[in-house]
């Protein structure tokens, strides 16, 4: 059998496209968490105010979440590989600018541009994997490893950030992106085939602006809710405006000739249900990571580096679970994997909630491992469900929607967890309540998977 060397099959391509795409995605997720342990040092060295320090962290997340759908639409129109490579280049150059920042405003501007580059990388990552690995078995394995990058990068961030800040300085938190970005760009251009361009797909700018406004307002309101409280007028106004922006988006999509996200796609149970499952398990998992981090540092006196080590059991399971689910999917289908993963994760957080007001760390290892394993075990199947529910010309848009809902889930979980810790009678009570709510979210995701994830 003759294989075209210019466009090899998924089997002949091997690991190179997967490595290229996952390197870009790893940078994006790592920059969400690696900055956390560096922020106090950055604030001191750059004489930044508390507001400035907050924007160093939140500005990146806001731009990333707000422009994901725009990045997906651009990928579908201009070619996913082209937009992915532009995103990697923008991200890498802005990382260098952040590392050289002379003051806080310059660093904040660099972080905003980093978020824009990330928003161009993430939607194309899934679309490129679907293009590079058309065989169902190979695609499942690729999606599994892609999903493991999120958990590994998110939880490795505090460890890596703490090591860099304590040895070579905070600027290396950004400088490490330079060799990774260069390698990612070289591998993508060499080993990932060009994506088709669909010039007939007009960009619906009013709808894109409505999405940016909705996600930015929602994310900002949820972040502020953790500090101001859920009944603060500014928080309520932000949530109300976010709902209004969503309503305007839906009206626009109903009337537009070339909608950014055709509403019939959202009426597909696999598409809407898979996206909602992603929101729920990100809500539970990142809420757990956030509240556990505060518990370990503020109540148990762990350093940032020790906290990263304490959370490592949850991280260690993500790679194993994603690879395993990718291999099992071709035998069992996605539905059993998503359901069993969500049930296992729910059992883990319920166990933490029931462990008592001051459990020893040894009692928390198994619940954390269950949450990490269950989340990654379900991620592959839910990703395949969403990406398989749309025609190829909307692959970038589907990827963007899935990752947007996951970002919203993460922001909601962190905001709710922080609010519960602040408002409860004791931090332990707030932590246990947060874990119980996370377990309920996992159970809801399992029920949705039963209804929405297709049978084998």
C-alpha cells in the first residue's frame, strides 16, 4: 500500500502532530496557574498595586475566555493550522515582552496579548487533531492525551512557578515559553498538514462582540463575587448584563445569514450536552483544586511548592486516565467512560466532604486521585462527543464552544469556592460544602452523559 508522503495518514504521522498541538495547549493552560506563585514577587519588584497584581492574573483569563469563539470562527474561515500558528507566534512574542516588562502596566498589556494568542491556539488544537488523526481509535488516543495536558499543566504550574521564582527569578515564568513556542511552531509547520480555508464563512462580528461581552462580564462578575459577595450590586449588574449579551447573541444568530454558531447545532443533544458536561466537570475539578490550595496554604501552613506537591496525586492520575480512556473508547464507546468517570469523581469529592472537619492529609489522597482520574477519564469521551456532533467546516467553532464552556465552569467553580470559604462559619465548613457541591455537579454530568452521549 502506497502512502502519500505529503499527507500521511494518522498512523504514519505518529506522534509529531500530537506533540506539536499539545505543546501549544500546554503553554496556554500552564500560564493560567504558573503565575500564581510569582505574583507576590512581581508585585514587590514592580511596585504594583493590588489591583495591578490582580490584572496580571485575571487579564489573561478574561481575554482567553472572551475570544475563544472568535478564534474558532477565524480558524474555520482562514484555516485552523494558519490561525494556530499565528496564535503560537503571538503567544511566544508576548511572553518575551512579559519577561522584559519594566513596570506593571507593560506586564498587564503583555498578559492581555498573551490571552489573545491563547484564544487563537485552543480552538485550532482540537480541530487539528481531528484532521491529523481521522481514524476513530487514533483520534480517541489523541484527544485523551490532549485532555491530560490541561490537568498536568494546571497542577504543575505551582510546582514549576515556585521552583523558578525561588531560583532564577519570576521573569523565567515567561521565558520558558520561548523554546516551547518555537518548537511548537516548527513541529506544526513541518508535520501538520495545511487546513482547508472556507472563504464563504463570513465572520459575524456583531455576534462575536456579543460573545466577548458575555464571557468577559460573566468571568469578571464571578471573579468579583469571590471578593465582594454574590449580592454586591456590581456583581449582580455584571451578571445581568452578561445575560443580556447572551440574549442579543441568540437573536443575532437567529437572524444572521452566516451565523457564528448556527443554532441548530446547539439543539443537537450531543453538542449542547457535551458542552454542558465540560462546564460541570471543570466547575467541580478546578473548584476542588482552588479550595484545596487555600486549605493547604492558609490552614495547614504549606508553602506554594508544598501545596503543589500535596495536589500532585490528582495530577498524577490525569495522564494515566486520559491515555487509558483513549485506548478503551474504541472497545466500549464514549458513553460508559464519561458516566463512570463522573461517578468516580463524585465519589471522591463526596468522600472529602464526609471526611470530617480536620482530616489528616492521608485521608485526602484517595479523594483527590478519584477526582483527577474521573475528570480526565471523562474528558476524552466528552471531547469526542462534541467534535463528532458537527460537520468538518465547524470543527473550530465546536472546539471553541467546548473550551468556552469549560472556562466558564472553571471560573464559576473558583468563584463559588472562594465565596463559600469566606462566608462560612469556619473555613472547614466552607471547604466541605464546596466539595459536596462539586460532587453534585459530577453527578449531574453523569446523568447528562446518560442522555446526551451517543451509544457506541
